[in-house]
């Protein structure tokens, strides 16, 4: 099993302060990877370049930085829109771009894994204009990187998380969550846990996932079949 799911000798960079990135970092460590977990990096061009200057050897990137929260159409400002998209799309792109450059330098291939949401494909909460659309952008980046770098053995996949309480909404968010995502009857298996996502990330990061590329893998306990 270690030959399939072990990460011994691999260097993994996990981005994000939420419960899901923490669960992934813990499991990757147990699988033998050398794990660096950056909870709140500066996701600007300069900040990301500085981050990767400290990680000259990289095999796996898990991009899990996120800004979430529902906002009514009356209260969603363009500043808030830009802040959400700045982290969830622009930030993801900068991380993936620098990861590819770093992985290319050693020539042995690598793995890009984005943490996304089922809200990018299926409406979950009312007012998810900025968050849902930003994660749809993350999904598109995932597929583009998968196509462009497959020949270099760099795979790119996304995990679409749903029905798993993890990242809290911003305190300033004026809209309480409403919609199918807060209706218990919509969850055939009940709520999941961040640890339910981590094994999927491990599969994608390990040799077990070497032939999986450009996919959006849903982890939602069957929410979308309800």
C-alpha cells in the first residue's frame, strides 16, 4: 500500500487556514511527506514569489486558501467581490504558476490540488454570487493547468467540498446563510468532517492518482443527488 499511497520523499506545500487544509497536512505528514503548512500567506505576486523562494524543492501543492460568505445583491460591494476573487482565483493562479515553475526545475513531475466547492457547480446557499463564481474560476484553472502540463507529468485536480462544516463566514457578512445548504433533509449521509476530504487529496497526491488529471472530484455525502 505504501507504494500506492505513501508520500515518502515528497515535499508538500499546503496553503490555507481552514479545517480542511489542516486535515490534509496532518494526513500527508502521516503518509511520509515533508509538509510545510502556510496558513495565511500573502497572495500577491511578490508574496507568492517570496513564499516559493523558501520552497525550492516541491512535489505537491494543495491550494486551500479561501474567502467565503453569502452576500445579498444589495450588500455585495465590488470591493468585496474583488477580495473574494482575488484570493480564490487570482491567488490560486499565482500559487499554481509558481508551483509549476518549481516542479519543472527538478523534472520529475508533480501534483496540483485545488480545494473548491460544490457551490461552483450547484447552487448551495443564497447570495453566493462572489464565492460560487470564484470557485468556478478555480475549477477552470484546474482544467487548464491539467491540459497544459500533462506532458510533463504535472497533474492538476480539484476537490469540490460540500456538506462539511469548515471555514466560517466573515464576521462582517450581513446575510445569514439560507438555502438548500442549511436544510438537514438535503444531506442523505448527514454532515461530513474535514477528515473525509483528506484521503481524496492523498489519493491525488500519491502514485495511486498518477493517471487522474483535470478532474473535479465531489466530496459531499450525496448532497447533489437530493
